[in-house]
């Protein structure tokens, strides 16, 4: 951990003049733009923790975490120091006959959901009640086991589908588990507060720390564009992380573009797709089924010429781009819906009336929905 005096000074300096500070640093070391410089000293000053890399991006260095790359005119909330303490930062006494991380993670999430379903409420109270449950102790031991080399040592490799399965369940687990373990008085109810929360909860996987925000954007959405967010405050303060190829964590990045991921990631909000526990060999079928259930409730034909879609499609519009087809969103949606609902959309799509799409504003208020089918 860095010296507290330097740490405080560095953070204050970053907040007051991030853009000017980074710009001047680039100018000072412009002759090194094509030669990456790494600083990992635990006693390094705040200025030394930045190194200039290719493509005019800034690398923020830390002796115990992996590097991120952020745009030069932003400082990243996800990188604020000190690093959040991992939620599984304690010894585990669990022993598994088959230490398969995908199986253990699905089982652990299912156990947590089982507890939460007993204490359904309209506020943070359900998570506090779940934490006091005797069964919660078992979950804590199970998630602590992910710290061991048996699960994520150098000898452990995951196939592409296994990465997707494990990290979707882990990311959703961290959201619910983080709410149980947090001291929040109220559940986040704005986009920025949720991002802040996702950046504050993390897990230790064989010595490497991953935040929920990082898992979502640097692992599951590794090959997909960053979301288009219209909030000026978020635009100015958030940079979505991606791993460098030399980063050890990059080995876990999902290497395919899969739009259904957008309907598998869960937040306990009114406008979120339902929570689901994903299982081996069924994950793509499950994601499509969950997307269909969500879209049947969210997609509405306002008139013969206007279709209302959830705002997720606006944020992640490029994920659904099939080239030059302006109706690519409708085709994707129709493919997820039941046959009757799909037929209605196709009839609307093939009519001669010009189609307009509007996006229903996302509702960040708390709601808990589990799709256990």
C-alpha cells in the first residue's frame, strides 16, 4: 500500500486537475510515447504511478494490482485508491471433491438466492436479514475458496464458454453478496451510485483482485464497445476499463462479442433483466430465455409507427449492429421472443409505415426479480 501522505496528496491532485496534470505529463515525456514505462515501487510518488503507453493513453500502476488503460482526459472511478478490500479476504475451510470454479460459482449463487428469497422486501432489509442467516456462513466459506490456487492457479485454464459462465455468475453474485456485506443505509438509486457501488466490491481470485465493474467491462465485455452514456457527470468521471494484453488478467477476458450478455447481467432495479443462475451446457439457451422474458415486458408498440425499447438498447446499441441493417435491433428482439410475439414484431417491421424507435428511461429504483425457471 502506498504511503498515506503521498496517497492523500495524489488523490486530491487528481481530483482538482486531472486533465491538466495528465496533459502536462504527456508533453513532458512525449519522446517515450512508444516505449512503455512501468513503475511498481511501493514508495513511488503519485506522479510516478502514471506511465505513458502507446496510443497516448495513461497507465496507472500499482504493485499489487494489474494495469488499466484510461483515456488521457479522464480519471477513472474504478481506479481510485486504495483498492477495495476483497469480499472473500479471509481463509477458507471448504474442501471440494471437484474444484471446478464454474460449478462452485453457480452453486454458491444459487445458495445465496435461496436465502434472499426467504427475506423479500422493498429495501436493504432483505440483505441484512440474509447476512444474519446461519446458511450465510456456508456461502462465505465457499466464496473464500476462490482465493486458492486450486481454482485459479497458473495451471488452471478456462474454455471460452466456461469464462462466460463463471464470470456472469460471479459478477451477479458480487452485487447481491456486496449488498449483504455492505453498511449501506439505502440501496443505490442512480446510475452513478450503482457504478460507484460496483467499483467498491471486489473478489480475490488466486491473489488477483477483480471488482464487479471490472468483471463486467474488462472481462465479459472485453471485445465489445463501451456503452454510450448521456450523463455529462458520468462522461467526465468514468472511464470503462480494458486489460492490456500483457496483463495476467487478460487471460480470463471473454474473446467473443455476445449481445445476450446485456440481458444476463443483473442489478436489483426496476428496469434490470431478471436474475438467473446460469449452468454448464445451458448458458446460451438460458440467456436467450431470460432476454425473452425481459423483452416481452419491456418492448411495446406505442403505435403502428413507434416502438418503445428499454434503454439498455440505447446504451449498448453497437452490440447489436449487424452492418447496414437499420432494423437489426428488431431482428434481435424478435429472435428472443415467443413465436406469437415475434410474429407481431415482424408484421410491424414489414409494414410500409416508417418506424421510429424511442427508448424507455431506465428506472434505477430497487426491485428484486429472480427467474428460477
